[in-house]
């Protein structure tokens, strides 16, 4: 009998210690690979089932689709281009789609809804968000000037009240043409969006005394299967989880190759309570996809020098293991057992194809171990032998 490689089997590791020599065998072109995966069928997409409430639960594709780019984020695309992007995601097997009224001031909801309305309702999972009312306004009053292009003339009004949640959801039904959503997230209850802790606390109280009860009622009535928060800060996710009964959180950019502080307390809480995590912004808004190039974006701003340096070091380790930085970044969050899906966006078919390829790239566990040894990843970050394919 052949000897079995020693395994580390605890909650943070499941990696053979015996290295695969192929991971370090060099070729002249580091990232040249056979890209046969672009011809894979939808059946190849891995899924994760979540059923916290015993109501049948939801089956997420590990790779989901965030629709903010369909709202003409940073550049305008036509309805035809948007339809081609969503169709490409569908052809690659993606069946989880996240949207929000904010994205293009309703444009993204309209575009993704138009596509999904032609599909069998049981074949996909879709989430939207509440917390903003979109009001018609003059062109110069429009929300997101310089961020969203060629959108309806609407301005956002934060409203986390009971009536505000109900009105927002009704408007989302009208824009998408769908008759149900699987998940309802309260959107942007964080300091990042509200500016100060005091302003954020004000809206949290408005929500917990108003909109939260609307969401509970919608879940109890079966209008949605799950409720949660779509938030940029893990600390605020934890605050909500401590104060209410939430099923899922869409955590944007706070559990990535660059940031793992959510392991302090929030992610262990999610594991203990069977709360699922959808991980948005796995590239930290750009730098983990582009690398440390001039003008690289980190959290929607130019990356500071210390982040550029850290990414250079991470990228060098990836190169040594013949893995592209973006491939490692997309796969890393899925190592955590609480994560049900990772949802990068995509504004072109090429970007969707790139994300699909990244998800299907095998990541040797030795890469994760070296990042930990060099202090570039928390030692308690879970890793799996089967990262990627």
C-alpha cells in the first residue's frame, strides 16, 4: 500500500503536506494554460446549499453575479451589451444574481429582471436590497453623477423605516418584473456610506425599530426566504447579527486576500449560528485583479503605498506557485465554511469569462501555507485542499 501524505485536519487546514511538484515545475510562460474550462457546461458549476430555517433553503452557485456594473457603473453600456453579459453568466452556470435599487438608480434591476423573467423561477436565486427610496429629480440632482452614467434621473433618499422597506421592495418588483425575491438585504448600514458613527447609529435605530420588522414579516409570510444585510463593514454585520435574527450577510470586500479581520469574531459567530456569507468585492474593488499597477484601486480609491507593497508580496508568492493573483483572490473566500457564494461583477463578456476561469483554476494549498508563513495571511484563515478545481 502506498503511504498516505500526512494531513493537517483541523478547522483551519485540510492540505496534504506532500507538495505537488507540478505546482513549482516551471514553464517559459508562467500563466499559459489550457483554457478548456470556457467550454464547460453549466453542470460544472459547484453549488452550496443553505437551509438555516428548515424551509427548503437556497442553493447558491459558488460563483454568483453582482449586478452593479449593469447599472452603468463608471461607464455606460447598452441594453444589448448588458443582456449579453448576463447571458454569458448564465451559460457558464451562474445561478445566483444580486441586485439593488442603487445600481444605476434602478437600471440594473430592470436589466437583470428582464433577463431572469424568461427563465424558470426555480432555476435561479436572486437578491435585492432595501434602505433607499429612489425619487425622480432634475438631472443635476441625480445621485451618483460621475459614478453611474446614462441612468434615470433619480436621487436616493435613505429610508430604513417599515414603510420605506415595503415601498422599496414594491418598486423593485415593478422594475424587475419578477414576482418574488429569495433574499432581501438591508443596504449600506455602515459608516462608509453614512459618514460618521453617529449618523450610522441613527439609521441603525430607525431600521431596528422599523424596517427590520417589515423584513421579518416578509420572511414570515414567505414573500422572501431569507433576510440579511448588504454591508461594507464586518463590525456592522456583527452588530446586526447580535441584535436581530438574520440569515445571510453580503459582506463587501472585508474577507479577501488583503483583509481577514472578520475572523476575529464575526465569521466564527456566523459558523455558530449557521448564518451564510455572500462575499462581494473579492478583488477589493480592483487591486487584487489588476495587481499593484499605477492607479490601482483599493476600496474605491487609489491604493496607498502600504497596500501596493503588500499586494506585490502576495503576487510574488502566487507567481512562485504558477497562480495568477486574481485567481487566488477569487478562490480564497470560498475556503471559509460560512461563505455560500462569491459575487464579482462584470461589465463585459470577457470579464465574466475571466471570473469563470479564475473559479476553475486549482489553487495549491502550499500557496496558502506560504502566505501564512510570510505573515501575508492570518494563520487561522481556513484553507482547503480542493480550492478551485
